[in-house]
């Protein structure tokens, strides 16, 4: 008898930033209600989108530059700092808060999920490492960029950060999602952020290139999204002892996604509230 736990695997078509955040939250609500299995969702973004953390100042985003670049802007339900979502594989995990992976609070759950993420990256032919939880040092809260800020159980390859993750707990559920850059210039997020002058922007972009990396830079070759997503799912599921069942998003989840998109994530009042 197979003792592995059954989860749903959702491989999403590209969506806008607000639609992606709305769908993540709609799935979480459905999982908590018992209407859907715990879910691993893998997705991408179209058009490119800058996401701000839940409590990040709106002023960190340079709206004029975002318009010129034709990048979207969204505020996540999770904490952390700004991420540019383009040429990446994004994962989200939605489970009840009582799930064994999530008991004990945020840091223990990060540690458990990091094992699945490490296995997922290893299945992409990478050699990832997880850094121990930060000690007494405080993160630089003035830094607007996620991949420039150290985090607990940070996953690196060759000493450079490769996955930026964030988690939120609400109404008996846990949502953790994270960004895995597949290719491109990791420093280009700075093009959509506010800096005092162009010299500071250039310095920040170069510092980020020294601090973080992409799958392509690590492997010396590009991986297409579908190949990366399937390999990621296999590695994650094997490590966490899951049977991942390809299942579509339900009609109720789609209805709720449209509602959340309209009322929150595509609403300027939500995005600009801080």
C-alpha cells in the first residue's frame, strides 16, 4: 500500500501579477475549506511584474519606469521585499496550518519545505545548499530587493541566492510561494525601483549580481519552463513523500480568483496602501 500523501499539482498558464496572487489565495481558501487537496502550484508571469511584499513601502516602486518598461506591479499577500517576476519558475504551496510540514511555526516549516526545494533543484542538475537560520544579525530592512536580503534557510548555489520565498498564515491555512529565476539579468529588478540617482541604481544592480544567480548561470545552459517545472515537481514530491496528481483548478477557485483580483490584487487601493 502506498503511504505517500496525495497532493494536487497545478501547472498554470502564464497570468498577470494580480491574477497570480489572486489564484494563490483562492487555492489556499479552497484547501483550508477541505474542497481541494493540499496543492503545489507552478506558474509564470505575463507581462513581467514587480511584486512588493505585504508591508513594503509603495514608494519603493518607480511607477514611471514601470510604465515605460511595460511591467506590472502587484502587492503580495506574503512578506518580504521586491521581486521582478520574468523568465522564472514560481512555486506555491497551499496546505492547512495543522499539516505536519507546518507545525511549530514559520521557521520550522521553512526548514522542512527547504528539503523539498533542495531536492527539486538537485533534480534540475544543480548542487544547492541551504544556509542555516540567521543568528542575532538583523536583516537590512531598508533594502527594497528580496534577493539582496538574507533569510532563514536561504537556498544558494555556488554561494549565491537562487530561491526567494515568503510565507503567510491566515484562517487556518499556510501559503508559501517563491521565485526561481531561470535566466536573464538578475540585476534588472533595479530598473523598476526608486533610487536617488542612476549611479545608485547601477551600484545596486551590480551588488545584486554578486549576491544572487539564475539557473542558466549555474548550468551554463537554458532550461525551458515546462522542463524545469516537471523536474521541480518530481524532486519536491519525492523528497516530501507525495503523490502529485495533475488536477485543474476548480470552477469555484476560478470564480474566487476573479473576485480577489477585482477587489484586492488589481485594486490600486491595495497596491498603494502603504
